[in-house]
C-alpha cells in the first residue's frame, strides 16, 4: 500500500461519526506504513457537483471543440478518476441518509464511472478496470439495518464498486447511533474493535 484515497461524505464533516471512525482507520493504517500518501476529499468542504445535461455534453464533445467551461468540467471529472486510479486503498465514510447514500457520493460515483477508463463493455458483459485495490467502507446508521430489507445502501455500493472491479471490500458498521447513549457508545466501540482487527490483519498480510 502506497497511496490511500479517503472520502468523507458526511454532511457534518469532522463531527460526523463516519468521519471520526474513518480518521481512526486511516491513523491505524498510517501506523503500519509511515510512507503512506493520503489523498483526502471531504465532501462537506469540497462539494461534488452533480452531473447534468451540460456536464454530459462537455464529456461527449471532442477535446478540440470544447469551450473553456467544458474543459473545466471535464478536467474536474478527470481529476477524480486520476485520484481513484492512483490509490491502492480506498476508505469511504458512508453514513446512511434516508436509507441510501449521501447524494454527493452518488455524484462522485457518476463522475468516476467512465466507459473505457474505469470499466468497459465486452461481448459477455461489463468488466471493471480497477483491480487490485482494497476498499474499506465505514458505514454509520441511526437505526439497525444490517442484513435487513431496509439496507438498500450496502447492496448498491457493493454493486457499483464491483462494476468498476473493486471487489476486495471490508465493511465497518456502527449502527443504532440514534437509539440512546448506551447503544451509541457500544456501536462506536464495536466499530473501533473491527478497525483494530482489520488493520492488524492488513499489517500481517
């Protein structure tokens, strides 16, 4: 592991539990690799624009015919893809909002999913082009949803990442955060124990 891409997607920035647990995870990984380069995007401070018709038109316009505005749009998307391609490891803070993912994470997904670059279509179906990367998902929920029908978040995220070739995924859960102080404390402590276990396994791998 030489480069880690960290995405903090909580609307609450450093006050979000997913952000705090991601910090714990990244700190542990840094202890094992002092040379680790971290690319950090905090969506609460660096808003990710959603794709619209103008953005798609910019992507489809040949380079030499793009306007200055179109070049700016494409360059932004290219930068997000470059960061993802460079990283050996991804840490994604993943709070559950209304049974789904933060909308800016969906926007990030839309920017980095590009045919011929991060995936391709073949005669037998799609093929992800981002292999050999480790992914940690740090998911936080106000209620209890793991392995239940109400968890529409995790199947979608795993499906999307797998579409890009990212299948080596570990999930750190912190659930029941809004179900009383005792439940919240136990959930956070359990998540930290999972982080310790996963980072110890990474160090000995």
